[in-house]
């Protein structure tokens, strides 16, 4: 992997993307390939990739504050997660080539009966900027997460994750005779981490036109076959397991979770009927 934390551990430099971008832009200009480059910012390039507007934040100057500002979080999602700690995890533990190409990260918690559009979805609609992308109101419904490619946005569906994890936690608690709260906390941690790893893996392939060594000979950090959904799924699960085993990454992960409020959620749920899908039924982009 290529996260800040691992690069620091290996005493390696953060990849310097600006020179790569400069030479690519020169090539595009020479070939007449690029229709629009807004290239005036120090920390990023904004450009038209032929299909969508893209932003690439240079990994060498990207900051945790920028990630924090990119996060949109529904108030109900904060029953489970702490958005600032999520920014710290994403900034330190996720591949810099993925993080640098994502503009927004939305933690959505939809109403059970769809009676109201969530504030995070309203904000997503606003950030889309052109006042016409109503997909913001439904992207990621019935999924654990999705990479909204057109908008360089990662959606984490916290309600779906919580309900799927509650179902799993109840089964496990029955089998092992353990407390539901403990099972739920474990399931939620695993599912949130692997969904983040999964979606950010899509981001490298779908959003970053400058990720090195994509494609050729199926080698390098981003082999062509790695783009396929089944491979992304396996990668996300494996990476999450690796991160949870590592002492420092695991501290970042644990800080994302709002354990007290999670416990309260479990108590409330204990008295209510089953909802949500099984984890295994879920699919993602
Ligand atoms: Zn996927």
C-alpha cells in the first residue's frame, strides 16, 4: 500500500505528483487532447478528462484539514462515527493516490421511510454545484457504499452498514453467547473499514488519471485486473484486515468509532424488529 503511515514507516517520500502532472499536461496540450485545464492552484489541478471535471490534490501538499472539509456527515451517522477521526484515518492510512483524487466523502444516514432527504444528501446536491444533479438524493441507496464516479465522491451508507451489522451481530451473539454490543462494535468496525478501503480502491482506478503504472503487463501497484469489482472486493477486505492487525492503523480505526452512542443504539434496537439486508446480499459499484 501507499499510505502516509506506511511511507513514513518505510522512510519513503510521499509521491510527488506535480511533476507527473506537469509533463502530462504538456503532452495533452501538444496533442490537443485536453479540452479544459484550470491549472492555476498551487495544491491541485482541476481539469476536464473528456467526460467529467476532475480534481487532483497533489499528495505532497494535501492536508488532513482538506480531507476533513471534504467530509459530509449526517447527524444520525455520528451515532456511530466521528468524522474528524475518519479524516485522520483516511489521510494517514489510505493510499495517497486514492485520497488525492476524491473531492467529497459523504457518510449518509437516510430516514427509514424516506420521508425526508438527509442533510448530507442536500449538501451533496449543493456541492455538485450545477443545481441539476438529483442523483445526489439517491446515490448509494440500498448499498453499503459506492464511488460516485461522475462527482469524484465516495458515499458511505451508514444506515445500511449499521443494519446489516446488527443482523450479523445478533446471529453471532446467539451462536457464541456473547453480548450483542460487542459483536456489533466488531462487525461495524470491520464493515466500515473494508467499505472505505473498497471505495478508495475504486477511486484509484476510476478517478485518478495520474496513478502510476496502471495497466501495462498487469503489474505494478495498480494492475489492470485490479479494476474489476470482484478484485476490488477482495482487496478491500484484505486491506481492512491488514490495517486492523497493525497496531498504529488500528488506533486510527478505533478512534473513528463512537462506542458510547453505538451502545445506546444497540439497546434501542434490542426492543425493535429486524431491519436491513444481510451483509452477504450487499453489492457495491
Ligand atoms: Zn465496488
